[in-house]
C-alpha cells in the first residue's frame, strides 16, 4: 500500500541499522526519502538500494550535533522540495560503562547525539513545517517521529548515560507535541528493544567484558527478557515508524510506542 505517495521524508542516521530500515519502509510506501547520515558513503549506499528497488531517494551528509549544519540542511530540503511531510529524528549512539567509572566524555557523547541532536533536528525542521500548507485532504501539516529506546522506560546497569539521554528524548517529544499541536504537526516516538544491528554487536561485546561473561550469555539474557522470544530486527521498528508516518495515525501525538517484543510492558 502506497499511503505515502507524493510525500517527502527526511531520516537522520539512515545509513545503517534502524535508520536504513525506516528509509526503506517509507520509500516502499511511496515517499521520496532523504537518506541522511554522518557518513555520506553509507547514505549513498542506502539511496542506491532504494533507487534500485524502483523508489525515490536522495543522499545527504549530516552531523546532527552541528546546529549550523542542521539548519542548513532544513533550508536545503525546503528549497528543493518546498515542504517536508515526514521527519524522522533517528540518529543515535551508545556506549556502556559502570556508573562509577563513567567519564564526562562518555556522558557528552551520548547526550550530544541522542538528546541534543534530536532537539536540533526537530527544531530546525519544525520551524519550517509549521508554516506549510496542510497535507491534501488531511487536517495536519506534517509528522515528526523520533527514535527513543526501551532504555527510556526502564534504565539498566551500565547504561546510566544512554538511558538518561533517551529519557530526554521522550520528554522532548511529549513537550514538543503539545506545542506543535496548534500548528497541526504531530510528534511521536518509538522505543525499540534489543535490535539486531552493528550497534548491538558492539554493546554485547562491551557488556560481556564489563560483566565478565560470554557474549552468548548476554544474548540469551536479551532473549529471556523478550516475551516474543527473538531478537528484534530493524524492520520491526521501520514498520511501526511507517505507521506513524501514515494517515492511520493522524490523531496520535505525544506518544512513545513500545516496539520491543514485550521486553518492556508498563
């Protein structure tokens, strides 16, 4: 179903993992997707993949921690397309350490990308989205979606800095949703769980080392903690983001949807 036909989308951190899956899902539903990443080569590879599948995409190099670059990118998108219908603030990083050993550099690294980067991305594009026309036949001007984390609901050992940065994302989208509602721009988030990506591979190695156990033991704990009994795939997240980007969710705002196989249930 091409629910996003003739719409423009912009996805940060789309060169791999969850971001790539989101970009693919949006493109398959008809959106023209800007694939942005700090690595232009990764962004171009995903753009090529989308194009070879018969869909529309453009590549963009973007470091979401650089305010001037994000502002410039927002201007570029609006100069090129005239509007932005779907913004996905997905770029994120992680690291692990015992809280008593946690360095200021590790704290800043996580907050600069996960919290500040999400703030800069949403603010820069939202300033332009609030002034655009309504989507044809709909009562909204656009949609903003952020990637938070299950760690924004249930903090875990070794992840104090990461959890705090993702709690900030959920707080941000709730506050922004209330402010942008009068402009008819919706703001939501997704909370992935144990997603099988290159980031997770690094996290398994870190956790195993910090706890003095084997990587396979860490994986088994992830599986045991997930009622649906498997590791999450990037596509699982992409599908829910596609729902939030579609007309089916037009009356939803300020929500953080749990996409983690039941690993966190309130």
